[in-house]
C-alpha cells in the first residue's frame, strides 16, 4: 500500500497539472484568437485558420520549453536539498 502522504502529493500534482493545462488552453485560445481573427464571423478563412494553427504551435512550443526549464530548476533544487515547489511538504 502506498504512503498516504505520497498519495496526497500525487493528487496535488495531478490537480496542478490539470489546472496548468486548462490555463494553457485558455491563454492559447485568447492570445491566438485575438491575434488571428480580427473580425469574427460564422467561420474562419483559410488564412485565419493557418495563422491560428501556427500561433498555437509556437505558443505550445514556447510553453513546453519554459515548463522543461522550470521542472529542471525544481529537480535541481530537490536534488540539492532545498524545499522545492511544495515548500518542504
């Protein structure tokens, strides 16, 4: 049987990941839609669709880069004996 403290931490990590994913989709839609669709209509033009797809790909690539760097810093901190992201929970 798994440690109850570890189960709680795992659950918190899952919830944080879900919240981050929701925030990413929200920001991505907000940023790219405003940038690529100046006058919303009943459908997107081919140029709007292309712009939106390119914008999403770039935004996600940037987000992934930042996330990897952040996780690397957290892992260095945990490996180095600091409290890490959870403040020593």
